[in-house]
């Protein structure tokens, strides 16, 4: 694939529309008939760019979007996305009016906010979050009779209910997911018996989508699968025949090349000293851009299809890599995440080396870096 014209950007993110399409089709093929597919685009679409990725997903035919805040949802509305939007994070009462104005559904997960909604002049539609074992947001099943009375007494516009599994991506704990699911079914029964009819019911994210169709219900909330990654390596090993395509790649241009003598130190704190005459390349990215400081002296990038190791400390805006045996020049493209020729550095590798998960590795890429759509 030739490098697109990115207006001389020194670093940029490429979003592969062909990969998005492949992942969308893969997820759709696994869904129970009639189940809707909602694309989770919270937190800047897991680092892929809220608007860039959402427009691709919208064109492919996802049924709705899940965001973290009313502000994210309003950005989608401002960019002509008209499909249902659900806010997964908490919504403060001051944003009820904005949610209502933009036809954004919010999540209600505690009595304090439920009472604020009852007292508010502005009452957006909402889904009720049930805590079945994650022990973050949500009402306990034992609280739902009281919740239902409040909803009925104030005629609040509930349109759905959901829960979130704590370990569906971990095949070592299938029993816990089943316990949570049974609690959620109990919650649904209580709500329906209290007058909550025609509620949209959802529980499954990518992991639960892949392990059992009974968890699909009316809708599923898919994030990592659409971005081209398995939720966990264990799950990938247990479910053969599925090949996700990573959507995001991250690139930077070499800004300087220089030679070091044997024994020269590199970078802050003198943590590395070269043991041979070394050719080094300067790359204008650092931990501000989302390249983890933990990759000091151990991280790698791809240049001319070969791996180049980070030399010394990762700085705020610069890293230095060893290109002694690599043919490159100022302006050559280095790949942080992605592939060159037959070599690849996936986000999972970068995450493992820096002691975190691929969720964090991609989500923490600086949102100010420009995201551009490519096609394969």
C-alpha cells in the first residue's frame, strides 16, 4: 500500500475502512437473528477517532452507537448521525436538556440521579443499568421494586435496561457470567411485572457475543471486535475460525539521522550507552503522543520493513531508535503500530511490552493526532 498524502504531517493515524467492513461482517455473522448491533465509540472510539470511525460504522449499517457522555453523543448528532445513541457513562442533571434536545438516551444507575430526573423539567429517555456482579454502576436487583415505583409514579421515559459482564472474555470464569445473566433475567422480570413493557434489553459486549448467542438479547454493544482485536488471548484460542483485522495503524516520519561513537550515551538520565558505532534515527513522538515511557530501551518500531529498537529514555515528544542496519533517511516512514512488508507490530505487542492491555494502548493515543481513512 502506498503512503497517502497526509499534508506533510509528522505523525498520523490510519483507519482502514476495509478492515472495519471485514470486522462488521464477522460480528454480524455471529449475531442471533433480530439482534441489533450497536457500535461502542466511547473515549474517542477507543483511540480510532470518534467521528472518523463512527462515520464508517454508520455507513456500514450499525443500528446504533454507545458513547461515554452526552458531549460525545452531541458531536455525532452535529455530524448528521441520526441513529440511536446511548450514553454509557453517568450524566449530570445539567446535561438532561442537551440529551433531550439531541435525542440522546442516557443511563440511569443510582437513586440520586433517578430522583434528579424525576424533578427535572427535562426528561430524556433512559436505560436502567443493573449491577449483576461487576460492582461499578448500577442498581442491585433487590432495589428494583423501589426503582419501578419511582419510574411509574413520575412517568419517567424508560426505554431499556442493561447490565455488563465482568469476565465474559475470560474463559476461566464462565460460571460468573452465567450467574450475572440469571440475575439480569430476574431484573427484567421484575421490571416487566412492574409495567416496564417493550424495554430494549442488552448485556453482551464483544466477548459475550462470541461465546453464546443466548446473551445477545435485543442488542449487543461491540467495541473491540469492530476495531479488529479479540477481548483476550484466551478467548481467541478457544474460538477458532474468526479472523479480526486491526483497523488502526500509527506512523511517524524520521526527522533526523546521526551517528554515535561507541560509548556515547543516549537521552535523559544516561540509562543507555551504545556498545558499538551506531546510526540512530530521531522520531518526533513521545509519551505525550501515547507512546509509553515504559518502552524506554525496549520498544521497537518498523522502518523499511525492519525492527528498530528504542535507544534510551522515551521523552515527552521524541524517541530515538537504532537504525545501524537499516536503510533509511530523513522523511522515511516509521510504523509504531501496524505492518510494513512482512513485519508487524500489533497493539497487543506494544501493550505487553509496556505492561498493560491493548485496550489502554490504543485508547491512550493522543486524540489530537490526525486520523485519516484509508482503504486497505
